[in-house]
C-alpha cells in the first residue's frame, strides 16, 4: 500500500507528467485528494498524534471539506494522547456528521465517545436537536433524560423556548408535547412561558381541543395563568366571534386577581367594533377606565372609525373629547376617521376646522379611506 501511494505521488505530482492531463481541474482535484489520503495514511501508520495541534488541524481540514466520514474513521483508529483535547475533537467530528445528516455514524461516535471521554452538554444538545429534526422522539427523550438525570446538566429556559418555538412554527405539536411532558416526568417542570409558546401555537392554528387539553394540563401542574395566557385565550375567542365569552373571561381574570392589560381589553373592544356592536364596545372601554387601564390611541381610533362609518358624529365627538380628557393625542388616523364621519354628514365648517388642526400639527390625511366623503364636502363647499 505504501509503495502504491508513493507511485501515485510520483506520477501525479511530477511536472513532466502534467501534459498527460487535458482537464487541469480534474488533475488539481485528484492531487488534493491524494495529498489528503497520503497525509491521513501517515497518521494511521503511527496510530497516534504527537501533538494536539496536528490532530486538530487534520480533523478540522476533513470536517471543513465535507469529509466527516474520513474524520470519523480516523478518530476511531487513532489514539489521542492529550486528554484535554479529546472532548473538543469528538464534538467537532460529531457536529460535522450531523451537518451532513449522517445521524447513524453520529450515534455510533457518541457511544464510542462515552467509553473514552465524558460528553458535555454541547454534545447532548447537538445530538438531541438532530434526533428531533428527524422525528426520532423516543431517542431524543431518552437522551434528554440521560443529560438531566444522570449527568446533572441543566436545560436553559431560553434554549428550550427556542426549541419549542421552532417545532411550533413547523406544526410539530406531538413532538412539543412529548418533550414538555418528558421533562415533567423526570422532575424538570418547564416554566409557564414555555407552555404559553406551545399553547399560543395551538390556538393560532385553530387546534382548540388540543389547546384546551394543554390548558388543563397547565392548571393540573399548578401553574397560575398569567396575563399572556389569558390574552391568547381572549384573542382566540374574538377570532371565532365569541365576544361574550371573551368579555366574561375579562371578569374571570379580575376575580382571580390577574388584572387584564390594555391588550386584553383592546382585543375585545376591536372585536365588538368589527361586529358593529357600539354599545358593547363603549361598555368595554368604560370598564378599562374603571379598572385603571387607560385605553391607548389605537383603541380610541377603533371606536372613532366605527362611529364615523355609521355617520354617528355625536358619539364620535364623545370619544374625541374622552381622548383629550385622558391626555391621548390624536394621530393622523384619528383625524382621518373624524373627517370621514363629518364629511358623510356634510359638516363643512367642522371639516375645515379639523383640516386646519392637521396642518398645524403637520399631519397627513389618509384620503384613500375617506375619498367619497371628501368629494361630498367639496361639492358642498362649491355650492356655498
């Protein structure tokens, strides 16, 4: 074998033989491959590396050139003398195998690694993520148990949240559930925020039976639902036009001393506006103020838009006055909605007054949303 390698070196690396190769790119590729094979063969002959740098250089070169299998074969045959470098080298080859989707060899390397050196958390998490991506959930859960129970490694909340978030985006609900409850089984209860990510994904996808089941599980685990959890439920109910149930949920929150925030109230308020229920919308806004949750400009704009489209300038001015009383500065949407309502009633003077204020505050009118109404005013002004 050594003689054959020497012959190949002489034939391909001697300049006098270069003209025999018409395709120089093929020649260059073969020379590169040959040099690497000769280099690896030299390492295998001595069966150990004299320095950590030599082996790391070779392993890095193989991994970076998509030769993870060669790196694996080399690592399985060569002896690493420096104990401190073993873990880094193993992890580098393991990650290279996983990057090329060679999970079978990665698993084999992991077993070999455990006999030679103790894997760290990076090792476990790399293999765990790979198992999850190819839906090998049983092996992933077993690995997670080994990492936490046997090795005593902790699983950071932000890492778990990112992982669950990725599975939620991919619609892998069963995977999320298995991982979360595997953690519960081994005594590591994920925080409420992690369950909220899963719960939110189920609700957004319209999987209400599964979402209700997770909600029951959260309560059985002893969690006290927070504002974010309730806001997810309220949003889901409003999206399904179940506004009365969403409104009752606001009362339930207050009874459990979990005060609704502006998002919860505004979601219900926008739902009533969308369904054209002004009385219910006004009642929701009054409840906001009574419970110390001041509406923002978006909530006021929603009511202004509804009353203006109905031509109800009286209630529109009531909302306008409430904005001023609560220190909310109208924006260009507020003015546009008011102009639309006034234009529908052909109230030219009031329109001109608002336009003057808009010019003063350097606001631009959204003419697209009140084009027809403004044309009516223009005709009214022409007839004056």
